């Protein structure tokens, strides 16, 4: 399944850092950012998470929830969130069901070895629950700012 802008966001419900649960139903009527990252506390994932944390005041001012998703189980996710003071929810998709629904569980290859992993991808979902924008193969540097620009371009919500 390949998602494209305009498609409804696939449903999800996952445990998240800070004893939270994140799910599409609770976010209905509000735009949000759902970003998938390969592994907690690795250099690229740390840089990406810290960039979203740094931009959190701007996302918050726009009433945008940011959610990070990895295959990690909750203990490493909690440790990662605590270590870097990440206040937004980091969710565990240990069974990769959400990643598969969003089309971001895939094959990578490094040094000639092929393996399955979470593909670094970000989705911006609008207030109607539709995919507004997708960033596949994310390059971490400057990404959070790029997502914030797209948030600013979202149509105003009817209250």
C-alpha cells in the first residue's frame, strides 16, 4: 500500500513515552506530525528527535502534535526520551503494524547486507485526518524546519 497526499491516514493506537497512548481517534479534528525513525538513541535519530523537540514551541503554537514512532519496545524509548528531555510522545510500534500500514517498514541494505527496518519518513496529517504531505527518505538536517513550513501552509481549521 502506497499512501499519497489526500489519502485518509491509517488508523493507529500505540503505547508512547510518559505512560501515554497515542491514536488517530484522539487526534481527530487536529493536524499532527507522525514521523517514523529507525532506532532510539542512535546518532541520526537523536539529531532528528532533538530538532523536533527544539521546534516544539512553534508546533505547539500551531496546535500541532508531534509523534515519533520506532520499532523499539517501551523501555529503550522511555530511556531515550528521558536522556534528551523529549516532551513529545515517542510511540512503540514493536509489531510494525502501523509502519506497514503507512508503508514505511521496508528493506535497506548496508555493506551488502539486506535487512528490514523502519524507513525514516514523516507524515503531516491535516485536521480532516488526511495525509497533507509526505517526506520519504528524510535527510535529518533542517527537516523539522521544513515540516514547520508545511504546517504553516495548512488551510485554517474551521472551529
